[in-house]
């Protein structure tokens, strides 16, 4: 039984209407969870790709800098 109170009026959902509302809420929650997982997966892939490019670049720049740097 789902009880909704709005503006002082109470609506009680039972039977097939209750099942329908529960299914819609469940599907909306699953969809929202899927969107959040998709966004976090995209963020992880982006950060990983940046790390794969930036870490070797920093190492190469450091090696070149040590080759051309002054020695005391």
C-alpha cells in the first residue's frame, strides 16, 4: 500500500496501481544508476588515457632535461 498526502488530501494506491508505481520507480532507479555508472566509467577511462600520455611525456622531458642540464 502506498499512501501519498498532498495539499491535505490523502491518496492510497493498492493493487495493480501500486505494482505499476513500484515498477516505474524501480526502473527509474535502475536507469539513474546506469547513468551514474556510465559517467564514472567514462571518467575513469579519461583519467587513465591522460595518465598513459602524460606520465611517459614527463619522464621523457625529465630525461632530456637531465641530458642538457648544467653540471657543477
